[in-house]
């Protein structure tokens, strides 16, 4: 998973001067899944639009991520 994270990070080139805001606390109520949280936060901070598709077994938290992102936007 770290290879995927590095690849995405290289594609997005997130700026380092972003200040902390409510975006950094968007997933506070979701426990675990830290790599997914980090990837989605990089996508939200990207200068260009980025799409993310979450797949997985039922009950793995996909809907929680989508609901939190929807409430953020």
C-alpha cells in the first residue's frame, strides 16, 4: 500500500504550505483505515480535480467516507 501512496503523492504534488483547517479533521469519527484517509485528504487538497473510487466488502466503511466527504463539501 505504501507504493500506491507514493505513486499518488507523486501524481498530486500536494503543496506543503497548506495550513491546517477543518479538512484535516474530516475523518475523526472513522477509526483505522489511516492509509485511505491520507489518500483521500491528498485528493481533497490537490490543485487539480482528482477522482477516487472506494471498493471493498460490505461493512468496510465506504459509505462513512462518502458521507463525511459530502458533509465537508
